[in-house]
């Protein structure tokens, strides 16, 4: 299946990243005192007025220190307000930011050398990973062998630099990693602007939103799929850089987050956390899962527990961020889909060996095609994502995982698994009121021998995924059913002594 996209002119506005980000709603004088970027854990923040002013001054400082258009400048920083400042100061100076981090020091040094980064902006405690080899270091804080970043914040406003948006680089980024090799991706201003604009116009983020994200801002998905679109719109970005699910819940409550952009493991954890109800999350209007597939039952459970829709997004570094976003998941009943593709993106699902297009519902490798500006030096190209996916008859994409990676057999449903037990003649699963969970799944079985409840529960635990498991098994003489074979749950619960079905 192949989707339809839009033309290159609409997808690639002729603007630099600096202009696209700081020329949007965030430049409105009414936004001057609104927080632009904040750190979820420590509360450090920069307002829109501070970010815009310091970005220009720091860009002038970099130019004064010898940074020229086209130079690659490494960024070894935690995600947060300082990262956003350094990123856009480098870009405004006409240079090319190269975020690194989360890798062994030797690999970081190798990547910086390969990219030709002779200057790095870093953080106390991280400078030792990027020092040496005559590299110049600017640090947000005191650190031996570095120069203070604050020294750049003196003097004139941003320099005037000539940038060819369709040809000049705006970002060098790392992608891949274990179990595969780390790759460097180079993106032009036109590609970056197209990526951030398609997200800004998609409706995932609004101008009044406070967006808490656990996606690393140093990665392309977090940087150009969340940070830059939000800054263009004038929203607040809160970077959650580490901690467990309770730290996340505290941050969501503290910052009155309206949108949370989270990797699937965090969404799954929140779906099962019984303490969610102890936090005031009334401001949260949506959760977006990005960075991997999320099962529909996990999305549904998280939505029920958090009290807001859970949607899925998909993207890749080579595409400058998010390419798919399912904003109608709840309405269409496609909670495990990433949607049809954002404007400017064409995609296809192909056979991984032959490259032939796959029909609806047949899995293959997802490929994405991005248009390029008419004057770009590279042609229109299809990007193989390395991800297995299928599409339905309505053009909605369902991502399954990495191509070639062995996929386990789908976990069994508790009712079918229990009914298949040799000592069980009939079985059913029904929700029962629970003080912690609201409703919890209980299994009911008609047995033909002396099999115990403990044996049946242990059997279920070994054949059913944990998130689909039941909390108790009850032995009954009969599973009451109507003439059509449907379980009569009210009667079943009454026979088991659990009270009327709610």
C-alpha cells in the first residue's frame, strides 16, 4: 500500500530553523514572560523573552569566538532550558549543532571527531567525556579545562548570516545504537523546518499547552518532534530527564501538564500503576506515545487510568522527526495505530526482500518518502525505516516492531487459555469491583477433577502476559449463558458469591 502526500513546495517552506521557530507564536509580546523550556526535576526555566534574547547574544558570542557558518558544534548537555539555548544559539550563528550523549565517552569522542566538531558546549561533570584533541569547551558552570558559557552572553545581537535553507545543514544527529551501530544523520534547514511545521500544524500541541516530554531532547524525535514545534507555537516544554513513574506523576502534577509525550514503557507503567489516582492530573488532556509500538490494551488501560486519550506517534531521525500521528485513535477504535501519515509524508509497506508493495493487512517493511525542495542537491528518496508494519483498508499504519527481529507468539487471552486446560470444561472472565483497580478481571472455571484454584492460577500466569492476567480464579458449577452463548455476568457473579454485576 502507498499513501498520498503533498508537493515539495508545501512541505518545505523556504526558511531557516531559527526563523521558523522564533518567528512563530512564541515571538508574540504577550508570550514574553511565559516559560518556554523548563527542567521537570530541578525547576530551571527560561521564558520566551529570555530564550530569544540569550539565543541572539550567545550566537553573536560564538561568532566572536571564531565559530563560522557551517562549523559543527557538539552539544553534550542534559535536555532542558540550557540545551534549548545552546541548540538555537549555534543555529542562529549559522553553525551546525551536533547533540551527543547517552553513549560511552570513547564513542562520543569518535563521533565528534568524525563530524569535525572542534568546539563543544557541555555541562559540569560531562566535560571529561568530550575533552582533549585540542577541542574547545564552553560549559554551563565551572569545570576545569573549560570556558564559561556565560562569557558568550555579552555584546551584540545575533549576527546576520546567509543560509541556503535547501542545502545548508541545520543539524547533525545520532541515531541507531544497540543492538545496531550508531549512525550520523545530517539534516538541512529545509528538512528540519518541514519536520517541525508538519507537527506544529497537526494539532498535537496547542499554543496554550504545557507539554511534558520524556523523549530525550537530544534526539531528533524529541528535538524536532516536540521542542521545536512547541516553541514555534508558543507552548511550554517541560523536559523530564529521568526517574521512575512516581517522579513522572509528580512532575505532571507539579507543572500542570496538558500534554505528555512519553515512550511506550512509561505509558505501560502508568497504565498499571494503582497510585495514579493519588495525583491531581486534571489538566492532562492527551498522552502521546512515541518511540516504539504500544499495544491497544495498554493504550486503553492508560487512557482509563489517566482520564485522557492516549495516541500514538511514529517518526525517524532521517525524516527530521514525526511522520505519523493518530489523533483520532479513540474515535476510530485504532488505539494501536500510528495513523495515516502527516502532510508532506508519503509512505509504503513493501516486502522486505522483493520490495514489492504489500496489500492491506499484510506485514512488510515501512518505507517513508519525503519530498525535497526544488533546488536541493539530493533527489526525492524513499527511506527504509527498518520497522515492520501493515496498513488497513483505510490507510492507517500499524507498527509491529523491527524487521527481522523474532516476534514472540501473541499472548493468549485468559478465557481461552483457561478453557484449554485439560481439567476445565468451561471458563469465563468477568470484571469484579476492586478497591484499587476499580474493576479487576476474575476467572471462573468449571472443572472435571480435583484441580485446585492455585494450580489454575499458576497455569494462567505461565500462559498469559502479565498485563492480561487475572487476579483470582473461582470454581463454579456452571457458566450461565444466554441462548446465543454469551456469558450472563450478573448471574455468574451472584453464583460465585461476589454480588451483582455492576
